């Protein structure tokens, strides 16, 4: 018989798509007010993986990923998704989003993104929100799955997430992981 135990807290991240710098700064401020201080932020880069958002948000989007200092319990992902949806709605113009915020939880084992859309690989969490298993950690790195969004497969983002995983391990243990056989213990 398995004995239920809560999972270890995970690293809250958010993938951002936006066009306007002033709006971007406003979003980062609101996210910090909601989830605490940021600890790592990728450089903005052109979002060229798909034109899916162009009709609603316009062309020339930038993509950036942010993480937060405070680790988060996994059961808060539904609450976080509703909060980020509210920010998107608050900043919408003419019924169209000006920013897309994809929150997720990075653990040692996986990256889960929150979504309001059902699909075969998504598990219902409650209150209209699903968990999208986006990446799994195997063979020393996060690995894409057949349904992983193209931007989450990019080498730059995978490198960032690997660094973030090391930070997560340090935060959980209160010290640097030990090195055995050329790999960090997990």
C-alpha cells in the first residue's frame, strides 16, 4: 500500500509573451506582488516558434521566462493559473490579450504547465484547470515529449531550466548538491 505524502515544493515559473516594453514591466511588477520576488529571468527573445498568437496579439512578439524565489506547493497551481488569467484579462484591449502568461511548476522530475484546455496528456486539477506534462527530467536534462510546445524544446530554455533545477536543489537542501561520477546528485 502506498502512503500518501505531499510532494516537495517546486519552483514557480511563468512563460511570458508580449510586445510592449511598458506593459512587460507592469506584468513583472504584478507577478512579483502576487508571487514574491523573482530570482531568475531570461533575456527577451523573438517568439518565432509559431504564428498562433499573431491574430490576437499581433506580430513581433517577445518571449521571456521568469522564476520566483519562494518555492511553492504543487496544489497551488490552480490558484496561480487563475491569478495569471486575471492579469491577462485586466491588460486586454478590445477583448484581445496583450500578454500571455503560462505559469508552471518546475520540480526535479518534470515541468508542469497550467492550462484551461483539456487534451489527452493533460490531467484535470480542479476549478477548470489542467496540468500539462511539458518536460520530464531524464538522462541529465529535461526532455521534450511528443506534445511539448516548440518554445519549451529550445536549447536556450532547456539550459535555463537546468540551471533553475540546480537552484531548486540548493534551495531544498540548503547546500550545494554533491558531485558523483560527473553528475550532480538529485
